[in-house]
C-alpha cells in the first residue's frame, strides 16, 4: 500500500526468447533440415564450439558452448552449419520490430531475447496471456519462428518463466506464487548462477533453492563474498537481483547485462558490446547529453570485477564509435578465455548538451554521422516499424573470428 492509501500497481514484465534461435533460422531457410539435428557453430574437426543446436540435436546431449568435437562424437550424423550472423541479425530485427509495437518499455537484451514492461497496457491490448499469445502468433506468421514467453511481476522471474516453458512456451508467474515458483526450480535453473558457485554451495550441502533460501546471508557472504551473497539471497526469493540494469543517475549513462551461461566466445561478446553501445548512445542522444568517456565493466564468473575507460578528444557522436571503443577496451582488459558473467558499458562525465554547445558538437568531423544517427532515432521514436539503420550498425565485425565458419 502506498502512503496515500493507493494500492501499488502490479508490475507486469514479459521475457521473450526465441527457441534454438540460429538453428531454427537455418531450419526455416532450409526446409530439408526441419525435424533434424542441426548444430550451428564451428566446423567439426576444429577447436571451436557449438553456438546452438536444434531441439532434435539436444536429445543427443549437445549444448551451446560445448566443444564441437564433443558434439560430433555425440551425433556424427547431425547437420553441422556455420554461423550466418548477418542473417540472424536480420531475422532478429524483424522480431524486435514486432515486439516494439506493444510497449515503449521494450528492452532488447540479446540477439534473440527482450524484456517488455507491460505494466498498465491491459486496457490497450487485453490481458497479458492474450497479448502473449498474439505476439507468438504474429512472430510465427512473420518469420516461422517459435518462441517462449515468461510473464511475471519482475524481469528476473519473467526470464526464469520463459526458460521454464521452453520451447514454444508461455508461462505466467502470479505475484503471490513467486516464491513457490522459484522453489520448484533446480539451483542450476536460477539465472546468473555459474558452475563455480554451484560447486561452492555444495560444500555447505546447499543443493536446492529451498536450502539456499534457508541459508543466512552472512553464511553465503563468507562462502562467496558480499556481491554474490546479495545476488543469491534475492534470487532464491524471486526478487530481481538486477539482471539488466540501466543507471538512471544523471552524471552517467550505462547499461549492463548478466549472463545465464558465462561468455567466453568472441562473436557473442562482441554482439553484446554492440547491443550495449546502441543502447547507451540512444539514451545519450535522447536525453540531449554528451560525453567523451566510455567505461567498460567486466565481471568474471568468480565475481571479480574490473573497469577500464577511455576518453576521446572529441564527443562521442555515434554508436559505431562507442562500439569500436568498447571492443578496444575489451581487448585490452580481458584475460583471454576467462569466462564472463556480466558486461557493462557506460558514458562517464556526462554533460547536458546546451543549445550553445550544439554548434560545437556539430562542428567536428563526425557532424554527418551524428546527424544521420539522430535522424534514425527521431524516426524510430515516431514509428517503431521504420526499418532504417545505418549499414555499419547492422552487424558486429566478427569476420576475423569466423575463420572456420565462412557463413
Ligand atoms: P539462447 O537464447 O541462449 O539459446 P537458443 O535460442 O539457441 O535456445 P533456447 O531455445 O534455449 O533459447 O541464445 C540465442 C542465440 O545466441 C543462440 O541461438 C546462439 C547464440 N549463442 C551462442 O552463440 N553461444 C552460446 O553459448 C549461447 C548460449 C548462445
Ligand atoms: Mg533463445
């Protein structure tokens, strides 16, 4: 209850996640692959990994991030395909454009998933379950893809709910059932808890969500450190531990993502940096601010966290420029191969772009890029269906890392 006697509005979040995304696109583009084990990733015989695989291939025990050699042993008759990032990004955009129709509270968090803040949209679109069904149907009609939607009072639960009902699923967690829902999950289903943490929890015989919930925060803190303890304490209770956060403070603009499975795969990492660059540049321009400094945050799977920043001589004017800087910082800082659980990107020393400064911003060499980008943002804010994006924004430059995947 709020102080003035009003009941606080129940929040409603959707988490939308496409099923076996890259593999499903391959099955749509190549009907002869449908119903078969399709494995997308590195070339068999190379030292690379599986990006993803169809549900038919999952029956053989194949999983994302598994060495491709292991996958091949499990399923030598599978269809092995290279990553076609450009095509997946194209399909991703079509899907995201549908989702944007439903709420201004749209947040894309990876190539195939997004959060929709659907709070208060019932009057416009109907009850959440009906909207979710419509979304699934529209995307199926437009692209042929199936997806899973989780509906819940916070983002964390929505994410768990979509995973819970995969593939082609739809699952609602009612607010009063939140704790009950989390308790029936396995510890490994809790998002953002890596193998290492699971192992450590085992030392104290914490092997279920219920046991985790009954463990005092101080005990967790001694075992895993303060940040991890705080995260687990909330997660076990169905409280959002902050899996996707935007910094709302005025002097900085940032966005960060925590990953379910730790990342150590360059194309995927670059994909995330690309998303984050677009998000923070969009906010910078939208809020009429400017900055010369980009900060990258890396949190490893052992919760150690590092930040690194770079200042340019001029103001950032495009998300491309932010993306290039983010990659540069990443390559300087990353302990190669070490798994990452969170990536964050932000602008520091942000200033309000006063009218008298606008000329100064536009005088530099990037005048044109900035104008183009600003125009895209303006058009998109008027009509989310508009399909206009600068060509260089379409795809992270991952060609160097795809030696074995000439897709
Ligand atoms: P996910 O949504 O994690 O996986 P998915 O869509 O393939 O399967 P699910 O039905 O379980 O959602 O990731 C989306 C895409 O990201 C996936 O299709 C391929 C890519 N990816 C990688 O390249 N490497 C990885 O380790 C993971 C997890 C995903
Ligand atoms: Mg998916």
